[in-house]
């Protein structure tokens, strides 16, 4: 049976010309019981369209883990290590995740108190809020009026020791209803975005690369990104920018000699661009909060040096310079017309290509608005593939 694909409903704010290939609803199949042929079609659709939605799904943690693992059969551990986030108390991820005891690769996330849930007698869930992570915050008065912010644009990845997962699966079990909220960018642009309560917002890494001016495409195709050791502990004392797209540079990061023990060999350095295994397209895939250095190759011989950035290559270690450059390159892609804010319904299952898009938690809930989701991603058995030699020659 051939799977049926339908376009996702876009909000009025979206530029539909930028979402021609992004996102599909999959109909007529049970994602918890896919035949090998159906999974092959689902897999190809995911890499082509970056995000897949299944409605009205019944899915056990075991089925969700099996579905996620099918995209990378050699993977085994949760993307940050099984139970690792809860044992690292200083990690900024620690309050957000509760592990399902019998399937440690699946995490319970959400808001409010949940009882007798998949082997957990009780769980106090905390929806991440910009009020505790950003340097500034929306005033309480404006929050009451429905204003909010993006929390943290990111890729699901430990960024240390473990390889970034290929795919993340998100399953909405309990989804509270409520009025829409308005995301304020608060960066001087006046940008705002109307979003459903508790949306997950997505942007395309392909679009992020495609819309760059030529000189920044040349830079991106030549650049590698080095992350800090234990980046979520390293960044914990620091505070984010109002768009949730990176950290303010104030010297608040934890000194490396105060981090948990780390090994040089486990620090992650990846290409700035990751190659889609099905389409061959390049996706700009950088988690801006955890980056410590940028390593830029020189222009290849014979390349046009007019207007070129860092034509002789560079190794950027100044955090302010690193972050400013990344922000300049990534900010255009989170413009309101390029964001897909998913309107969650109970029993929605969303699969997304974690090596092809960035996403963020959005908004705020009241304590009595209970939300329960299952999240699964698995540390990959391989590293993301960067640009080929021909890609460098084409874009540099």
C-alpha cells in the first residue's frame, strides 16, 4: 500500500513559496505497525519533506522507540545518553526531561503534574520558559495579554560524545486548549508571530542556507563548528538573546576547568552544513547556544575572492565574534514568514529530520494546564555528512 501524503496547513503568516517541499501529513497507515515497505516510503518522505505528521495515533513507548530506531538500526542510546540528563544536575536540560523507566530512550516532557504514567507514580513536568533562560523577559503584564517568546532554537543533540540523532519523534498525549499567544522577537525589528498555545516551532535548515547572500554561502560551505565540552552545563549560567537564537556574550559561561570531567576526543566538531542523504541538499545545521569556535577553510584555488569573507581561512575563538557571525547567518531564517508553528492536537505524532531543521519550544502554560508528550531521539551511529568537494567548488 502506497502511503498518502497531504500538505500541512500553513498559518496565514507563512510564505507558502518557502514551504512547497516542507512538511506532510501521512494518512492511511499506523506508524506503530509499519510494514518494511511502508517504512521505506515514510523514511524517504521524511528526508524529502523534513517533518511528517500522523493524526489520531495510539503509540506505546516501545513502539515509539522502535519507530525511531528504524531510521538508524545501529543506534541504541537516547540522544543525550540514557538517564544522563537527570544525573547531570547542572545541565539546563535537567528540569525538562523525565525518563520512562522501562524504555529509557523515551522521555516524558510537558507541564504540570502527571500521575501513574507509564511506570512513573508521579512526575512534576516543567515547560521550559524564556523567563528563566533569556537575559530579558516579557513583562508579567504583557504575558497576561498573551505575549511570549521562542525559548531556544536548537537541534536535538548532546553536542559532546554522542552523535546528533537523525530523527526525533514527538507524540502528544495530553494537549491543553487555550488562546493563541503572540511571539515577540524583541530584537528591534518589530517582528511578531501569532502561534497556537504551546506550539513547537520549526524552521528549515535548507531554507536557512538557500536564502543566504552569496558571500555567506561561500563562508558556510567552508566552515566547521566546534562545540564546547558538556555544552549544556557550560552555558547554564549564561542567558539567551530575546529571539532564543543563541547566547548573550557576557562572560558568564562556566569555565572549562569547572565542568564535569571531559576528554578532548569527545568534543564535537561538525560541518556548518549537513548534506541530506536523499535529496543531496545542504542544510544549515548549527545549535548556536553551544558553539565555542568556528574553523574556516580558505577559498579553493581559482575561486572568486571579490567580497569573500575570510578568503584565507580563519580560526575564530572570540565568543562575541563567533556568535555575532552565526546570528547574522541564522536570524533571517527565523523570520515570521519562514516559521512553521505546529498546532498540536491530542494523539498527534510528529517525526522530524533532526539533521535538516531547527526547532524550539514556544510560549508558557499556567501550572494547572497539564501537558504530556513523549519524545524520542537516538544518538546516531554516524556523524552528519558535510559538503562534498563539488559542493565547496560550487558555492565557495
